[in-house]
């Protein structure tokens, strides 16, 4: 039975034992197509292990595993910017296709915004960059109070095609 007091979504640290689950979910072109080319395709176990090691070396933590009903579902991160941009942070996220449409990322964004506010008091503005065809991602941001501030025209090439990037932002406090 579902207990409404027990949250279905949890953010926690990645562990080396998550590597196989990451590969199972991440090795999918339908995820890759929506992300920057830093995200590998095909996604190999060595990619997962390298990513987990990187995540464990960042202090304070910026990369989180998203668990849904105690199962690995995907990843969410906050990247604090530096220098002139130290008042901003970029969020990024993906979950395995079998988990899409259950409200998981909408909840995960709420959690990462709370975490950002507590952990990085300098960050006043959180943003996300979304390719123009990714309506589901725009929707999860809007559901969390993000606003589309700008459309960066012909801003990148993804999958050999020139794409517009939508800049969504959220002001903390
Ligand atoms: C985009 C993504 C993060 C959404 O996560 P999710 O947990 O499935 O999202 P949610 O279930 O919280 O919400 C999805 C919303 O988008 C809507 N949606 C889904 N597909 C849509 C489409 N093609 N057009 C418009 N809205 C769409 C859903 O109806 C839902 O809105 P609702 O709650 O008002 O009905 C997930 O699909 C994913 O990981 N995609 C691949 C990686 C990616 O795109 N990352 C983001 C890069 S910017």
C-alpha cells in the first residue's frame, strides 16, 4: 500500500554499484537526443564509473541519483557557475524512459531547488537550457515556477541539426 507520508522520490549520492543501472537507463538515444554531447552514446559501463567517480569528488555535492520507489531512475544536478556568474547555477536532469510521465522530475526539481538554496547561498538564479523540441522538459520547469526568459536562436548543433535553445530561469527567494 502507498503511504502518503513516505516520499516516492529520493535524491542521494551515486555509488559505484549504481553503474549497471545507469547504463541500463542511459544507453538510450531518446535520452541522448535531449542532452548535450557530453552525455555519451553509446553509454558504456566505463562512462558510468567515470561519472560516478567525478560526482563523488565534488564538494559540496552537485550530482544526485534520483530514486523512485527505491529504484534508480536517473540523475539531477546543479552546477554552480563561477566568477562573474557566481550568482547563478544550471540544473540538468534525465530519467530512464520507463519512468517518464510519472511526475518524477517535477518532484526532483523541487528537491534540488531546496538543496541549492540551503547549500549555495550565493546562487540567486537557477536556469536550465532546453532544446526547442523538448516540450516535456519545458513543462516540468514551468510546473516548478520557471519562466522562459529567452530563446537563443540557432545556438547549437545536436544530432547534425541546428537547434534553438530555450533559457528557463527561476529566482530563489
Ligand atoms: C523531460 C523529462 C526530464 C521529463 O521528466 P518526467 O519525470 O517524465 O516529467 P513529469 O512526469 O514530471 O512531467 C512531464 C510533463 O510534460 C508533459 N509532456 C510530456 N510529453 C510532452 C509533449 N510531447 N508535449 C507537451 N507536454 C508533454 C506531461 O504531460 C507532464 O505535464 P503534466 O504534469 O502537466 O501533465 C524526461 O522525459 C527525460 O528524462 N527526458 C530525457 C532527458 C531530458 O530531456 N532531459 C532534460 C534536458 S533539458
